[in-house]
C-alpha cells in the first residue's frame, strides 16, 4: 500500500476518506524512513544494547508494531488488550528489563513481517471509517479529551521519536 513514488506527498489515497488517506500517507512516510534506517542490519546489530538501560533496535521495531496494534484495538474495538494480546504485545509495549531479556534473537525479516502485518490490518480498518470518525473524542491521557486523529498521529509520532534512537544506536554499533 506504500507507494514509494508518492512518499513525499501528503495526499488523498484511493479507497479512503480524504483525511484518513492523508493520515495514512503521513504514517507511510514515517515507516518509509524507519525502513531506511534499519536496512541490512543483522541479528547481532538488531540485538545490540548501548548500555544496561537502553532498548535494542529490534525491540524498538517490535514496539512500533505493538503500539499500532494497541491503537487498532483501542480506537476500532473500544477496548484494551486482552490476555492473549498482552502475551504477544505487552513486552514490546512496555520494553524495559523485560524487553531487553525477551526481545532478541530475531532477524530483520521477523520484525519487518510484524510491522507489515499490523500495518496491513491498519489499512483494512481505515477503509471502514470516514473522516468524522477521526474527530470523535474520548478520554485519553490524564483524563483529557483527545480525538482519534490525535491518537493515530501519536502512533507515528512515537515511531518518529524512537527512530531517532534507532539512528543513534546504529551510529554506535561496533564495527565489524
């Protein structure tokens, strides 16, 4: 669904309401730059930790998929993650010590597959809503109101933030 010839255009996307398509085009650009930042990394590089409190590149990639999945559930199904979903995504959502311990040993294709599967579900879900859906409000952080547009902005804003970490980690990888 990501058209690399149109990656620098925030524009309507066929099959989506106008604002929804523009939101997806921004999400696609963020993902495009993430994929550029991790290309050709091997398993050891994906697992590398700068220090005892840092996240690995692999853990951050899985975090992107987990955040997106959690927002799918929250905004489209109006619920939190269930026990089965928490078993799959909870560690990647929280990261920390558990993430350092459990998220490792995977090659790049594993992480890219997770990212793609979750994004494909996002594409499918967004086909089912109109622009009004983006502006519906509900309680969000700290008891404040937010609309779904902001919530989905946060999905890729989080990715952009952590992509900076990925670039820093990549710049500090031991030379092979």
